[in-house]
C-alpha cells in the first residue's frame, strides 16, 4: 500500500487530504480482513440454475442484477455518445467476483475488459466463463467478436492495478465496482488505494460507478433495532463500538445474506468518500438509493425486469408457491391491489427481500480534467451541485435517511410482462 501511495505522489498524509478525515478506527484491527473475505468468496460454491431458482433470494438476486444492468447501460450509453465510430471502449470490473457481469459487458459491446478480484478461485471461474463466452461467440456466425480481456488476482485496496495491466498506459472509459467498494473502508490507506485504482487510468470524462450499502440506512435500522438486526434472509451484526461518533473508517459489521455473503464489511461514510474521491479527480455525478433509482428507471427497464425475472408475480401463476414464508411478506402488495384497479397480477418483492435490497445505493463519479498546481493541490470544475440538490431532496444529506416502505417497490406489471 505504501508503495502505491508513494508512486502516485498522493500519500495519505498529503496536505490535500481533507482535515476532518481523521482515522478514528477504534474498532478496526491491525490485521486486514482481506484474507477473511478472500477465503469466504473462494470457498463459496457455485450453484446451478435449478438450485438458484429454489433459493429464498432468487428474486432479490435478479433484482440486484437488474439494477446493475440498468446502471451499466446508462453509463455505457453516455460513453458511446461521446465516441467516434470504431473507437474502443475499455472497462475495469474491480472486484469482479466470478464474472456475473460478463454478459452485461458483452451486450454493452465493449472492446476490452480488465477483471480484478482478491479471490483467486473467483478470478479463475471468471476467466473460464469468459473463455466459454468467447467459444460460443466464435461459433455464432454474424455476431461481433467478444471483447478482449485480462484477469488479475489482487487485493484492490493494496495493490496498484496499473502495474499489473498488460498495457500500463491504457486509458479506461469506465470502472465498475459492484457490491464491493465498502470493503475498502476498513482504513483510510485502503480507501485511498481503491480510489486511486478507480481513478488513475480513467480518461477525463470517464465514469466510476458502483453499489454499496447506504451507511445512513444501516445506522437508522441500528438505532431502532440495536446492534444486531435483519430478517429471515439478511442479518447485520455490529462488531465495533457504535456509540457516537462512529469512526469514519473501520466501522465494522458482519453481513450475512442467505447462502451468498457472510463477511465482515465496513460502513462507507458518503461525505468522506466524496471528499476523498475529489482528491483523485473524481466528481460525484449521481447518488441514488435503490428504491429511488428503481422508480426513476423502471419504465425504461420494464421489459428487462420481466426477462431477468427481477420481480415475483403476485398472485403466483398456477398455484406456484410464493418464496416468502412469513405472513407480512405480501401484505404490501395485497394493500396495493386493493387500492388500484385493473391489476390481476403484479410484480413485487417480498417484504424480507425488499428490506435487504433497500439497504443499498448506487453512485457514479466522473473523472475531471484535473490539473495539478505547484503545491500539489488539484484544481477541478465542481460538477456536484445537481447531485447535492438531488441528495438533499432525497433527505440523504442529514444523519437520518428517509423511511423506506416495501410498497415503494410494487408495480402493476400486468401478467404478460412477467
Ligand atoms: C458481493 S461480491 C460482488 C462480485 C461482483 N462485483 C458482482 O457484482 O457480482 C464481492 C466481491 O468483492 C471481492 N473483494 C472483496 N474485497 C476485495 C479486495 N480488497 N480486493 C479485490 N476484491 C475484493 C470479493 O472477492 C467478491 O468477489
């Protein structure tokens, strides 16, 4: 890590670090949690489609995947708009896991992909999936060749990825870090390294996008439910002193999600992330909770919602069992159907799944044309006004977030789209 900071000349004790970024990491341990996280993901068994269909979180996983697809499409479209015909589009999938987003990159018509993850078994599986995709596309006449790709097994909070690229002078158009960025908030140096990896090869105008748990929402639930809270599918257990002030880094909790995640994670104090990102020439251009992002893009993404089976049909077809087990799981949709007319079938998520989905937010940063002044302070145009306005309208700039209701998610889907 020290190596990375030294090479970029942007050390954590650089004068441009905002002064209130004190690392009061009372609850972080000296040893990094990277190896715990890597072991967890390395030993996670790949479940087949049949098994996944039976999973209690089948729709939640599809819903999260749909959010990622919509985000990736949104930002790739912006990138394509600014490109001349035939110009390459290069992407870094930071913390790529087993390659769950490979098809999204394929559909987005990108030219080159760098996949990096701390779990080497996941990286191998990701590479095997890519090879399959490539073989299938070779046999598919009429299809454009699949993008080229390279695979890196590394801790993105400690290793300078650029040193591992086949071409270290490569300029990226998009960096995507899905459901993973929060791991770097273990400490300030780790957050800096991860941001440096996200920013340093991005071309001016390129985007850094991602999804993380919303620390305000986590703390709000903590305030009402205590150090351990959740439901039948997810569970959060604080493993640090949560008496205010909660530390900016190392605010550790364990997150358990039915069969897929069981790891230590860290709260991401969003204003701190925004300040740190500026240091690397990244300006916040979008920040939205999943509920509000869903509301904004659901019409545009309606057919994809159906194709990806991102919502459960209520009432189910042909007496098929509902995935939710507790009686309250579908009360919101029953109320919705009573109030609205003309919906014989709707798409929804069970209350338990919605409680897990609504913990998350999406973010997007754009790389500036940063000029470094003599005293090593970056100079950039502030593009964040609109974002600040939207965040304050969302009620997300204060310490308590707005209340989420599971009815926020229910849509009249019409049986035919599902
Ligand atoms: C919830 S999974 C998400 C995987 C993928 N981005 C997706 O959306 O399907 C989190 C991933 O982050 C990776 N990860 C966690 N800490 C990391 C680190 N320090 N460096 C690189 N990868 C890390 C894990 O190995 C795991 O693959």
